[in-house]
């Protein structure tokens, strides 16, 4: 007999997927590897950090697993004062938005 009926409407969205967050990049620029310091001499640790899809919130500085400090704005640097005698592996960690 040709009768018809319609369902209630539903709303959908078709969107382009948001790309995953890209990791920031960070590299130490000072001091140079192998540098030697006298106890009591301030050690200026510097880093460059960028984020291709956002901005850098802060850069943290480490001696081994020990967090020394952070800088929240470029140019990223930290003055390590009173470093005890020893050999250290310095690293920097960049945190993005």
C-alpha cells in the first residue's frame, strides 16, 4: 500500500582526526662535554628547546637522576652553584603545553 515512516534524526560529526601530540625537542648547549670545574665555581647549564605543534612550558635540568632546577622561559638556563666534587651526566627535559 506504499505507506512510509521516518526515524527520529540523530546528529553525527565527520572530522579530520587531530594528529597526535608531537614530542618537544631539547639539547644541551652548555657546558661542553668533558668540561672541568673547580668546586664552588657556578656551572651555567643551557639548553635549546622547541615544540613543533605547541610551545615549551618549562625545561628541567638534571645531574643524573637529581633534578637541579628549571627555567620557564627561553633562553633556558640554570646556574648550578656549589656542585659537589664528582663526575656528573647532565641532561635537560623539555615539557610542552
